[in-house]
């Protein structure tokens, strides 16, 4: 599925799995706890670069968007408002610094992902 990706950042903070964010481990955030610790293949459609990562965080925006992550629906955050009423940037996935670099992301934009 192709969705808008944003950079997680937050180096030094803890993820939902307890991992302390650094610049080296390739991980992502998806908005469903059921996805934690699953492996994902990611592709940047702008340049064709591909990498793999683990889901070590829950987000962006929502924490229980199983319809998107597990069921294949579009991310609820694309509506522009999350489940808590906050205005979103439409992102359906957050990328760690390592994944961002591996995919040569130039800015927030489309990314294709799938469980492996």
C-alpha cells in the first residue's frame, strides 16, 4: 500500500515497544499495536530504493487503526483529523532515521509498505 510517510525523529525517546530511538536501527511506526515486532518491506516509489524494518512504535496519530494496518483500508489519519480530534498531516507511517536514509527520502511523501 502506498501512503504518506513522515520522519519519526525523536532520537533518545522511547517507542511504544520500549526501544530507545537512535539513528542506526531500521524501524517504523504503524498505528496498530497488533503490528509491533512485525517485519515490513518498504519502497520509495520516487527512486525505487527498498529496505526492511521492524515495527517498533505505534503511530503516527492513531494507536488503533487496525482497519488500515491489518485490514488494508486507507489510514484514518488521511481524513485530516485523528481519533482524538487533532489535525493530522495525513501520514500513515513514520520512518526511523535509518529507514529515511536507506530510502533516500527527500521529504515527507509517498512510501509503499507491506508485511514480510
